[in-house]
């Protein structure tokens, strides 16, 4: 998962929205962290569960925006997080728990859904879906087995 996330971060071209879906403990934050590091973010990339949004400059000149919407109780709260301004030319936006923003999700995006594999605590089922016409990710498969 970490190698794959790093590869996604290296290949990512902005502006880009990557939405991460899955239950608690599925690995969304691990994947987001590795994508950010692959995009050139140095240092710690903690989960934004309590802060909701972290912004990181990268060595590639990209700003990585990492959001965790788990604690939102209503989609109207998105505006307080600057939702309407996201997707700038140099932004790679990673959103955990995007179901909290249904109806307000960007038209052009990639969604990655992670899930547990019965009987194997380390393995994850992964599905990747493309919506609209988001930036291409060279070598990024539409389906993947990890």
C-alpha cells in the first residue's frame, strides 16, 4: 500500500482530487500519507481527524491538501473548510470520508475504496473509480489487486 501510494504521488499531476473511501482502519490515512510523500511532502503527515484539514508544500511545487471529513455532521460545514476554493492549479487534494460531502463532490475526480480482506489483517481489497475527466495518472490502473 505504501509503495503504491508513493507511486501515485510521484505520478500525480495537478489539479487533482483523490477521494479515499473505506471503513475505520482500512488504511485511508496510510495511503494518503504515502501519496503525499510521493508528491514531495517532507516530514510528518499526520491524520487530520481532529484538525480536519492540513496543507503541505512539496518539493515539486505542489500543495497537498489532506482533509478528513469524518467529524462533519452536515455537508454545509464544508464551506468553513474552504471547500469551494479547492482544486487550484497546483493542488493535490486528498479527501478521507468523502461520503460526508455527497452532493458536493467535484465532478472530476478519482475515488479509491479500501476494504479489509477476511482472515488477513494486512491485506486490503482496493477498487479505483474515475469520475468525469480528472487528470490522468500515468500507470494508474482503473482496477488493481494488492
